[in-house]
C-alpha cells in the first residue's frame, strides 16, 4: 500500500539562541510549506529489501540502499550518485528501531519519493508549478531557511513507521500524544546524528507538533545512543526513544486575523559560525550574558502571553476584534484605542520593537550580526510604510537568511508588503522575495495520494 506523509517547516519568531539552553524557551510557528514523503511498493527491485529514495526536483538525486531486518543499511553507489546523510541516517535509525519490535518482519522493497514545496528553495520570479523542478543538484540549490532537513527527517521517519509497522498497527495514529512523542524522539535522534551534533531541536519539534512554545530536552539523553556499529545500538536506541524526555512543548496558534509572512533574502549567512561565536561570548561573560538572556526570556514570554490574550479576545468578541484589526490596517498600531483587542495589538507592536533592540545590542556586544544593519533598515522601512504590519524580526539565529513579519491578514496589507519587498535593495547584495507560506498549526500528518498527480502515484 502506498503511503504519503508531510511535515511542516518552521520559523522561530522569538527565542533565537536562547532555545539552545533548556532553561529558556522559544516561540516557533510551523509553516504551510511542507516536505512530503511518498512510499510505494517496488516489485521490480533487484534485491529484496531494497529501498530507493528519489528527489525528482533535483539532478542526480537518487539514492539506493540495501537494508536487512536488523541494523545494516548500505548505500549502493552508482555512477553519478551522491550521498545524503539525512536520508541514510534516518533509514538506519528507524529500521534499527523497528527491528526491535515484536513480530518485526523484513520490509518489502520500496520506492520513497521526496517532494518539497517551492518555498523551501529560492525560485525564479515567473510563476512556477507546484514541486518545481529546479534543474540543479541539491547542493547547488539556495535554501530559504525554513527547516528542510528537520521536516525531511520527520516526514521520512513517519513514512517508514507507517509503511513498515507490523500488523495490526499498520499506521501510527499521529493524533495521540504517545505516537507524536515516539515520532519526535526518533526523528530528533536521527536528525542530531546526521548533523553530527545535538542541536536545540526546535525545528524537529515544530515538524512533529506544529506551532508551539518549546523548551529543549537535555542533550545527555541523545548522548546515551552509541554508534550504529556498536552491537547493542538498536537496543539502546529503543530504550532512549521509548524512555522519558524532559522537553516541554505547549501548543499555540496565531490569533485570528493575524498572519506570519516570510521574506526570502537570497544572500545567506553562516549560522553555525554565528552560534559558535555568540556562545563563546556567553561563556566568557557569563554574568552579563545571563542578565541579557533572562531579560530576553521575560520579553519573549510577554510576547507569547500577548498573542494568547489576543487569540482569546478574538474568540470572545469577533466583531470588536475585527474592528481593531481594521483600525491597525488603516492607521497603524501606534495610534491610541479603547478596545482590548486594539490595546493588545499595540502592545505586541511595542514588544517586538523592544525585543529587537535587545537582540541588536546583544549581537553588537558579541560581535555577531544577529540583526545586521541592512536587515534593520528593511524591517524599519516595512514598519514605517505599511500600517498593518505589527512588526518584523530576523528569525532564528538571525543574519541575512530571512525576515519574518506579523501583520494583519488582509489582501491590501499583503500587496503593500510584496511591493516594498520586491523593490528593496539589500545592503548585503541580496534581493527579498515574499514567500507564499504562512503559519501552520498542524504538525506531521498523513496525506491523501490524490494530491500528487503527475508523480506516478495515482
């Protein structure tokens, strides 16, 4: 039976750098841009148990693996083929875990097709079809910073669990907390192993759970998993994946009438280098850094509380809430107002400005361009020219990769934003393009196969 699974991208609106420490939290929204994995039986495979993974939007993106019931996963290298550490590691971890389950059976030969929604990669300006063929290799593509590797690992993990689970549990119910936690733990283990380090994990959490307030797990949890070459790897992996994790995930959503918009800055920055530099500054200035981080945590929590309060206002009195949105769209959030919704909208705008100010100061002190001058000018220009924009941020670790805006969800506001971004000349030589993706509350999910016409599944 063919199976289709998708997982969302992410944007870390608040909590950049702080989410690396389990004592601090981050506000992460899932995005409607998704990575899709579709598995289909492959009766023509040369050997039983062969898994062929292909990503037809890119050149030379076919990876063939031979795998047995236990832990062995070996890539069959053919002429022109490349390696994909995220795919191979996920296969090895998921199949090793499944080999420990009661009544585990050898998996059938399978073709897994990976498709990425267009917003994950910089696209030509002209209209493009869904799952556009970029005609370049994967390594030559320009990512937009939406968390493609985390979404891929999460979707592939779920696809394998769904396709190969022994009966009668032919498909994990992703709506239950227990199954979501299992998918999360296994995907985190695979993703961190593929990266070669234990990251904060907020991107995988968003891919599994969707929009949430996230506080990371202890890195020591994954450090208990040995190398796959170790004889007890599968057993230890099972114990860790099924054991307790101390992460905290609280589901959240963007208030009604508010939208998250991403801007692709086709320029790019070195996030690992920035993180390393800032953490070095933190370790060398522990006392001062703690004051800054504690202050940012308080400001971020304040923003989270305001968004939740606004969501409740929208539910309690939709008419007054709509009126407040219309006032902000026409007059901006800095004007006075009497309704509770309008006052909260104004507070949100001020809170984003305060958070940006602290982040800029921290970046300047640490010597890290979290919000570079070029991005500051862009965010300030958008806020100054478009009334319906509550505020903009350089999400995640910052730099020149992307910008994100919270704004009134109205076609005129979106049109004005698109015009400003399209005409902007970035100070670092980058162009800015408004992406179509928007906030997505739902995490990993099963899809209907009819949504993939033209790719050989229907």
